[in-house]
């Protein structure tokens, strides 16, 4: 039964302290679907397993749900028997929504990148190692998925005669657009590509986000036409 109900609880739930005092909190604040989990945490606290943490929803007077992150402890009397449980909660509803929206956005972005016709490679500007590559990049560079991430990539960005110019331009301006060149795959095959790159913050690491549009077939057709 509730014996203390502070102003933050009143503001969150819409119930006054007078309306809440003496009531069993899970009878009117906890959604029925979450009652079992709350009771299990409660029983653990009463058995002496404290402090503990838990997340569950509270339902306000107007029916609005708030996701609360709880840090719980207890006050005991003489023989260690729990007399009061103290729950300190932080409303994380908006943070959770933002996290869910971010995850959904990341899933959509990953779906687009994984199915793109352009090869995408993200490479650390510090170590030169591949941090990410999409399936089209595996095909372009003739590498398996487990071989792509973690390997040195700078030597394979563009062909050797163009590499220094490309790296200088990317380092100086943070961007290279529509750079046409030839490169060699892991198996030694030559591929013609149009490369565009941007320097981005990739989880705290400055990285090159490089896109390759494979124009080998077009180049071969142009050469055949020229010969003809």
C-alpha cells in the first residue's frame, strides 16, 4: 500500500497524494499485462533481494501510459524484515520512443543500403580498415562477407596511380564526387568505377563513406564501339 506519493508522482499520474495513499499501487497504476513481472520484482524485494532495477508502465488517470525505469530498495526493521519498499522512477517514455524511432530508421537505411545497386564501403580514416560493406561491395571486390570488414581498404579504394590524389582530395575537402577510375579486385580483375566519397562521423570514428558505381560493362561497350 502506498504510504508516500510525491509531487512528481502526482504530476505523472494525475492522481493526488490523497487519492493514492493507502491503495495497493498495482491495483490502479500497473497495466494487467505487466502485473506478473512487477509482482515478481516486489516479491524479490520483500525477500531481501535489493536494490534492484525494473522497467514497467504506469497508467495515469487519463489512461496515458508512461514507461518508468525503477531503482528499488527497501527499509528493514529489527530482524531484517522488509518494512517499506522505496521505488525511485524516471519517466523514459520519450527516450524509448526516440530509441525505437532510431532503430526503425536504421533498419530502413540498412535495407536500402543492402539492396542498393551501388557498392558502399565505410572505412576508418585513422586505421584504414573497413568498418562496413554492403553485399554489392562483396561482389564488386570479389570478397566474402566475412573477409570484407576489418581488412585494410585504402589500397583498394582506387587504382594506384589515382590513389594519392584521391586521398588528398578527400582529406582536404571531406568529399570527392564522380571520380572515374579503374581498380583491381581481390582476385586481380580490373573494374571501372565512378567513385563518390564523404568523410563522416561513424560512431565517434572519422570514416570515409565511399560509393562505387560499377561501369565496367559500359566501358567495355564503349571500347568495342571504338574498335568497331
